[in-house]
């Protein structure tokens, strides 16, 4: 990332949030108490599981908020997701790995989930080894009631065609739709408890953003299954056409797998669903989805570059209009959640001051470049626009149809100029009075999170919220113990109220840091002051330090006796090396990577 720019870059590596999973988790799961007892067995009494407590067991992937510890809610949700993933994808190595958390090649004891997996036990030894699991307990499913009609044999599968889609089903499907706008077919078996579906719908026009439309389709389907657990929602492709695969289930009740594509201005859907026990095998499901094929040769739907051009143009217009709210509205939700609106507004004001009005956005069309990073397709748009004070290069990065990063480059916008303008901007706000409070209030949630984390979870967890270089320095100087003593002597905080906002630096060198002072309410103790130090870089602000004082003053007051003060000056920021990349690859997440749900066989 070039340093001579006003920039913000943030990327998302997963589209499935912990909150969404938690909201979709079925209530009253019969194994919840079983999982709760397992959690209690490993918990040392503080209500969370740490790396030390879980040892080699792969449960750190349940840590959805990335705080380094697994809460009881995260553990129960993770166990449910693993179990459901195995039920949706039985007899596969991937699903066996979800269940065999001791990694010894067999399911025994607690791993049997209160006997749930004993149906795969061939020799009756109360142990399910990997071989038994992968063969499904034998060549014939043992969990299908005799009263249910069996699916047709594999040899009777036949090819069929619906508009541009070729597919196979284990019998003659019945038509469900047949018109100039849509055709559909369904084949039901096992007394209607299982079914295969295909449909092809002609769209009025090719969507400008196929990926965004596919996401909406899958979200809408997921919303129609009350209590369903989403265990897979991934980007796929077929014949060069974009698609998504959605997997939903309710343990012991429902299995649902859908693939949806956009091809040749058509919405194409394939579905397999089963309720309760059925004779549909994993091989049947794989054969159905493996048979989907487009048979009509034509150009695919508009490439992602088209959608990027449209979004890029909207971004440039928002910059020209000085509309920071429009910019924030364009961001992917997971990125927008990390953006501080005050910082966006400040940098847009600085950009307008330096570059003046944008006078021409048409003379230089955007250059489009696609890059895949960690399985996510990023499409970058780069364009030179003319401003009153000279040319400016505008770069955008888009994923899943949403803005995930941007950069404004100009020879006029040097790091030194930016730092000076930030200093001037903040001092101007201070003179306006209420405007400075509005700006500072944007940082209150971050400060509250740091304080709450310190007193509710501990020093290590609080330090993890600081700039990584500050965290490393404090740990190297063994100041974690000092923060622990602060935690004990300062006591719990029930309320934080912003009372001071100070800016440090000089007009020549620009901003050094700005400080937010809070009056902390403490049960049984007099109010005290907590000061948080910030530095800025691009559109981001980093917590660089802190102090805990026993009385509220305008100056910097030493902390309580016996509690050494943290360094008052933040360590110098180390500038990353300049590169030719317009948008850097996404940063690695600090949380352990979550194991993706295996495909439904």
C-alpha cells in the first residue's frame, strides 16, 4: 500500500457471522445438556475454555469472536455445527474428522454423542472406527425403515434436459413449472420424505452483480426454514458461470442442499432435500449435483468486472460529492462495522482541502483487475480523475459485490501533509466545542471495549486490542503484570463518561497523538480517570497506550501508588515498505481459522 495516500483497506474472509449462526441454531437440541456437561468437564471454573484447557482438541475453531477463549455459548454452537455437519455429510472423511476430536481414528466414549453414532458400529464393540464410518455401517443403509420404498438402483438413473440445464435423476421426474419464463422438475421418493428438484427461470435482464443476487437467493431460502442450521454457504461455479452452494439442516429432521447459478440471463437451481430417515445415500446426492451441466453454448452472464465498473463509478461520484455517508453505505457489512465515521469524514475533508473539487471523471476510464486471495475474488478498479489542484488516482477493491477498500493517491498528498492536516483538523474541532465531542464520541465504544475486556477477561485479552507493536513492546518489557495490578487496585468500572479530548503535536510535524479522558464510575470508590492514547494512519486509528488515574485533572496524573504508569509516549510506528500493489492482500485473522463445513455427500 502506498504511504502517500489517504487510504482504508479492510477485507472479509468469511460471510457467515457467529451472530447469524447463533440466531439459526435450533432451540431445545436434545444433546445440549450433553455438550454443556462436556464443557464443564474441561472448564476451570471461569466460564471459558482457553488453549491450555482444551489442549490438542480442535475446539479453538469455535472461538467465533477471536478473543482467544471459547465461551459456553460458542462451545455449544460449535458442537452443534460439527454434529450437524456430520449428519449432513455422513460417510466422508471430512465429517469423520469433525467427530473424531481426539484424532485417534475412532469414535468412542464421549465422541459417540450419547450413542448417536453407534448406528455405524458393525461389530458391536461400542466403538466406531473410521472404516465402519466411511462404509456407512455396511453397503445398505441400516437406518431406513423397511416400510419406506427404496430409491431406484443406480443403474436406472437417466439424463433429462430442462431448458439449458442437463441433469440426472433416479427415475422419471414430474414437471412443476412449464412456461416461457420458467421450467421445473421434481422427483420424489421414500413416500415423499426425499426429493430432487431442478428449475430454470429466465430473468428480465442479466444482473449487474450476479454474486450479490446469488447471495440474496440463498439468504431468502435459508429464511424459509425455521430452526434450520446453515452449515455451508459457499461460492462455486459451473461451466464458468457463477454460483453458490447452500447447506442447511435440522439434526435428525431435515437435510437440505442447494446449488444455484446464473447463466445466460437465467437463474438455475438444483436441490436435494430429505426429511427424517430416507434411502438417499451420499453417493446419490453427489451423482445428482455432479450431473448438472449447461448444454447450450452462449456467453456467460456479465463478468464481475461489469459490476465493479458500476460500483467504482458510484464511489467516484460519492468522492466528488464529498458524501462520506454514501461511501460507508457501499461497504460490505463486515467492513463497515470496523469503520469509524469520524475518521472517514476527517479524511474526506482533508482530501477536499488539498485537491479541491473533482472536475473530470470521464476522460480516463477505469482499469479493472481481478485477484483471488484466500478463496475470495477481489476485483479492483483504478482510475485517474482530474481535480482543481491536479490529478488524483482512485482505486477501489470489491468483493461479493460490495466495497471492501479504497485508496486516493496524488503527488500533493504526502504522509507529512496528511499528518499536518489531521493535526489542524482536530485542533479546529476543539475550537468548535461540541464538534470535538461528536468526533471523540465515535471512539468511546472502542475505549469501553478495552476497559471492559481488561476487567471482565484479563490483561492479555485487553492488550490484544492494542496496536500489535504496542502489545509486543509491553509484553517484552514484562508490563503485563503491571496492568494486572492496575486491574486489581483500580477495581471494576460500571460506567465511562467522556470528559476530555486533547490533541498533541506541532503545526510543523503534525499530529503526535490524541487523548480521550473518561471519568470512570467505580462501585464503593471515588470516580477516577482513564485516558486512552490514539495514533492515526490512513482512515484507521490505533490505541497506542493508556493510563489509569485516581483523580480527574487536565494533566497527566501518575496512577495509584504501586501501579507503574505505562509509557507516556507511544513507540514510533514502523512504516511498511512501499509496493506497487494498489490494494494489499487481506490481513490474516487473529482468530484460529474455523474448519469449513464439509460438502453434503
